[in-house]
């Protein structure tokens, strides 16, 4: 057996031409497709088709098809020897076979708290220690069940005969005109309860018989003079404030805070104090026991009052308050307390 490789002649001899023309269509098709049965023994299929049918020097490149069919094994080896008994696999198109067990599913687990939470003990279960009484400035407010609606009206006033505008008046003037309006309304609506916030709103548990009306009130001065005011009363939007929403709020049936109802109740609780004290926000002050601070300022004492909703009920918050007011001045004379002595 010769050890050298067989070289194919590239000359175009008539014998090759005759030999190619003498092949049957089946043989020519086998040569193009790289089949092992009809291909040559030394190189098999065509290079473009990579069929490698047959073997180069019997190397066993057999069984392969076209370019995409790269199957076929290397079995057989050179001259029938063993260059490897197995094949190169089943080609590109096959599915991948798992080579190991399936992954273990991840189990989520809650982490333990880093800090232990200490909750206060329930009341009335303690036995150790000394009992203490704690006084607070919150007082319980009980609201009678089945309360009806409260009606809200907006008030605007101007000088008699003038065109009403959105002019902002002083606090003292607003309180004076609103008190005169309430007296006039009570004459028209006997037995009705009417309160004001001291600015531009009035509230009543009974609905008025009108939505828009003008009243003329007369303001009398200590010097004997007077002034007329045109007061316009108009129904607010919304007109009715439901007090039943407060009960639903405390029982947990509604998830919104009824601020309009709370404000109306807060104004009602402050109505009497507003007429007796000097008001500033939610605070009430009186000139009794005032102290002079110097430089034309005085310290007035009073108290703070506010209606606060809690989880289950209302509480009235009462606290002490103090603020500075301008001391009254005298025209034509300088108070001796404001004179500063200087050495010349």
C-alpha cells in the first residue's frame, strides 16, 4: 500500500470529459449532494456543500449532507484505525440536553427584626409601682347623637349706598357690624340661634327663608353720631353642614376628616368668649393684670382654646397665653415712662 496521497489531475483530458458525460443523473446528483454512495472515494461531496461524503484517504468523513447538515461522525479513522470512535454530535439544529439536575427554587423568608419593639402595657393591668395622677389641659367634649345640619351664610358689607366690594375691614369693625346683623336677623327669625366667626361668616342650626338678602344696620358712636351699613347675606356653597359626618368619622365609617363641621363647632364654642375678650386667632386676651413692658408696649394675659378631634371623641384644648399690645397714647403729652434719661 502506498503511503503517499493520491493527487487528482487537473488536466482536462477527453477521458475525464467522457467520464463526466457518461455518468447518470443519479450519479451526478450524488456528487453534488455529497452522498457517500455515489461520491468519489478520495474526497466525497463538493466543497461548497461541505458534504464530505466518502472519506479523504478513507478517513471516515462519511454520512454528511449539505452545509447545514454537519452531522456525521469522525469514526473510522485513517485506514480503518481509530482516530476516535464517536461522532461530532447531532448537528446545529438539535435542542440542548440538560447536563445537570434542575435548579432548586429560591425560598423567600422574612428577616428577623434587628431591634425588639417595646409596647406599653395595657392600662388597668399594672400592680407594681406608685399610682400617679396625670392632669392634662384637654377636656372631653360629648356631642349629643342625632344632631341635625348647621347652615352656613357668607356676609359682606359696605357703607350705605356704596357699591359692595371685597374690601377687607378691620377686625373690630367686622365684629361690630356682624353683631348688629345678628340682632336684625333675630328680629326677623324669632327663636333662632345665630353665631358669627367675627370675620365674614354666620352659622345657624335653622335655615333662613332666603338665599340672598340685604340688611341696613346702624352703628352708633359714643359721641352721638351714627353710620349706616349695607350688609349682604348670601347662602354659602355648600349651605348645609352635616353633623352626622362627625359621628361617622369617630366610628370609622368615613375616611375623611369633616373639617367644615369641626370648624363650625369650634366657632360655636368660641362665640361667647369672642364677645367678652380681645381675640387674636384662637387666643383670648384681657387687659386685667396687664404689665407695662416699656417703649410703649404692654403684656396682656389670656388663654388659648381649640376644639381637637381625637380617635373616638372631641377634646377641648385649654392653655395659657400672653402677648404684647401697644399701650394707649395721649395726644399733647409724653408719658414719663417713655422718657429716656441721658447725661449730656
